[in-house]
C-alpha cells in the first residue's frame, strides 16, 4: 500500500466552502513543470470584518429589535456573493452555560475596502446603535485554499 492511499484528506471547513463557492472572476494559470494549477483573483478582493456591539445594557434589545430587518437586507448581498458569510461574535454570559452576542464577523467580496465600509455604515445595526463603529476592523484576506 503506498502512502497516498493512506492519507485522508480532511473535509473542507464551512469557511472554505463559503468562500470558494463564491466563484469570483478567476484566471487559471498552470505551471507546466508541476501537476498543480494556481487560481488568481482578477479584481475582487476578500475582506474580513470584525465589529463589536455597544456595551450598554440596552444594546441587546436594540439588536433583537432590528435583527430580522438587518438579515433581510443582507439577503441580496448573500445571494450575489458580496457577503460570503457572517455571524455574531459571542462572549461569555453570566454563567458558563450561556453566551451573549457581543458583535459581528463577516467576510465580504468587494473591489475595495471603501465599498465594504459603505455597506457597513448603511446597515441597520450601524444606524440603530447596535454596532460601535469605532471598533470596526477591516482586513484584506488573500485566499490560498480552494
């Protein structure tokens, strides 16, 4: 039995499946001296966003009040793969068995960081004082696994 038949390839993570299901504009270049190919992004970039909620006692109530509308407005961005995925940041609650939402994490596909910032600033969580925009962190991601 050769070594390749003993290797088990791990299943792709949820992140990998979400990012690479987006199918941005790729150009494939193959190096003839290797049996692999490399995909290069042509225009769109990926951005990781982390933004914390305000810490006042009423923030969770504000979040829940606009949550359904917030998600509904994000649906077209998910459908066109501008938002690759997103979710709530969670922190410890008052005991070990509970968690509480303390912010959000999203991955965007966009041409520029300014495009991402514009979307975030017009979001219902920003407009309804759920997200503390002073905590906004946007980092470009260079995908290497696909």
